[in-house]
C-alpha cells in the first residue's frame, strides 16, 4: 500500500471495466486520480471516494484537443503536477473487413489511436519539465494474434506498441518511461454479455484456466506506473494467463 502516495494520475476510460479497476487500485495505493471518460464517471468516482480514495471525475473526450487541454490545465492548477498517464480509453466497432464501413474504421482509429496521441501530447511536456513521468497504454492480445472482425481494433492496438517503443526512446532521458500492457480475456460488461459456452471455450484456451479480472490488469499498470519500474522502458507486458508471452 502507498506505492503511489503523493502522485497524480490521469486514467482515461476510467468509468467502467478495466479503467474503473485501475482507478480503484491506484487510489488504494495513495494516488490522486483524475478519472477521464466521455461516459459519466461520477458514480465510479463516488464509490471509490466512499472508501477513502482521492479521485475526481472530468468528462473528457480524448478526441477533443480543447477538452483535453482544459482538463490538463485544471489538474496542474489544482495539484501542480501530473506524474502518471494511463491511456486506457478505447472502443470497438467489430465487423468483418469486407462489411466494415469507413465510419466503423475511422471511429476506432480516432479514439484508440488519435485519442492516445492527443492525450499524451498534452501531458508529456509537463513530465519532461518535471524530470519524471510514467506513461502506460492499453494494447491488446489481439494486436499480436489478430481477431476475426477486428481489423480496425487490432490495427490500433498494434500501432500502440510501435508508438510506445518509439516514444520511450525519445523521453527516457527526461526521466519519463513509456510502456504498454496487452490484456487477454478479461471479465467486463462486454464479456458478461457473451454466451456461457463461448466464455467456457475461451477459458479452456488459458493455461491458468480462468478469465482475467480488471484488477489483474490494474496491478500490471501499477507496477509499470511505480517508481520501482524506472528501468523498464519501451516494453509490452502481456497479461493473458499464459496464452502468449
């Protein structure tokens, strides 16, 4: 406990699922968390505050540069620093490639990749000036394996790996590390809607024989966001129960 004491973290896509799990764990470890989401994250923030967490919700669309900058300026004004950025926001618009529309392709590219670019661009200068920062972004197991109906999603998640490795080379000298996490099969609202037979079949492919939880991913983020991970830079951490390594 207390590994992030005194630090300020932005967590995008924090209203639900993996993002909400990250917010909870980071608050338990002492961070002050800015929960960003285009969805309403007030209930998540209130639930975490009720257990003693230091968290506040900012309604931010990661594709909107003006909203991003306004939110960053507020954090700097109120807290004086941004130590950690967790690029977790993302969407899916699944469809087989021949049936995929331009809108479905562009929507995923815009949120998952352009959104990551805009948010990181707004935060990096402050981290470089402070001489310290941790940037961790959400890739996916499907960036490495591919998935039927996810050419758009897998393309963005693969691009995030290249982005991570390249930016790590640029800002490492400034005390800023850049890494990524690739979750596997994780229990979320989306997986809960799947047929039980599909879930059971998926679990049979996982060597640890269980579905992952948001907390499993949150603890991976926690390590990479910690001071202890200062010599880990430009890495992709696979968190999938052993399907791939």
